[in-house]
C-alpha cells in the first residue's frame, strides 16, 4: 500500500526539504550500477513506498547537474533510446559522505501548519480553535491510514525493500503523532489565553465609569479568534493547562493506541 504525502513544500510548489536528498539519493542508487532516469525514479519510489513521488523532469534535471559537477558520467544511449548514467569516483565519495553525515536541522523546511496558526493568532476574525479542530481531525485520519498501511506492509515479508518502506511509515507515524500532540498543546494554550482575556475583561468592568468608551479589551480579541471564556470551552478541548511530562496528550490517546497496535 502506497501513500503519497507532501512534506515541506515551498511557496512555488517545490519540496524545499528534498532538493539535496534527491541529489544524493540518485547518487546512492547509482552505486548499484548504471541506470537511466526512469529506472532511478522507479527504484527511488519503490524503496520509499512512493511517499515522495519524483517528477521525471526533476530526475533528469538533477542528473544534468550531477554530470556538470563531475559526480556522474553520461555513458550514452543504450540502443533503446535511454541515456545511461554511471557514478564517478567523486560521486562515490559524495554519496558516502552523505551517509556518514547527520542531517542538518539549521534550515528546517517550512511548516505550513505552524505558519497558518502563527498568522491566525495575530489576525482578527480568524477562528483559531476551528483551525485546530479541523487539523486534528485530518491528522488523526492520516495517522490511522499510516498505521493501517504499516500493519498491511508488516505482513509482506522481511526483504530490504519491505524494511525500507516500514521505516518510512514509522517516520510518518511518529511525525503525525507529534503533530497531534502539538495541536493539543496549542489548544490548551488557547484555553489559557481565553481565561486570561476573560479575567482581564472582568477587571476592566469592575473599574467603574472610567472604563466607558474604552477600546475593546483582550476578551473581545479572544472572542474574535474563537476563544471561549471559562466554562464555555468548545467540545473536545483539552483540560486547562498543559499535559504533565510523559503524559499522553488528550487528543492523541486513541490514535496512539492504534499506532501501537500497528507497530507490533
């Protein structure tokens, strides 16, 4: 079972987190022997479960750049209209260095969800709580899909390709679990802000006639973002405050249980 996902896409639709990995992935595949572009794309998608589909034009553009940099060699036509590429000694060194070095996190890919929420909380009239609830529903569905795919793939066997796909699925499962936990944290934070806004509003009301004509206070701002005062939380909101370290986030319990079953 293959699941296509989009991870770290930039504003122009390009996967900003995959530019370097595609380059090095092609070099790694060429270590097995000469290949042409369609073979490289097919093998890449087979070994990663087609999780990150490659555009064939992107493959050939990358091969051209690798040839320009002296990392691959164009061996010409194979007689069937395919241009064959092989790896050079410099390419082997580059691929080995890629495997040896940890992945840098100094320039993480853009996270559309984090950007969306960061902007939502700064703009009036945006229902932040609704955004969180809708995203949690979508993320829980994705987690169930990944878990089901892992369970089905685990029955396939123990070949290197099966193991590779299981590792990719595990990564997707853990990342989605973390996203759901983060959404629960965001929701708890919004509840805290709503309580603080309600308290500030009550204090302003108690200040007497001087408060007449004053601009809207934090409570009005909270209401504009879908925040509720204490006792009026939307269904499904976490209890006020953050979960204790090591405790499961409220919205994650069922999904985590499903994921645990899938990884047995």
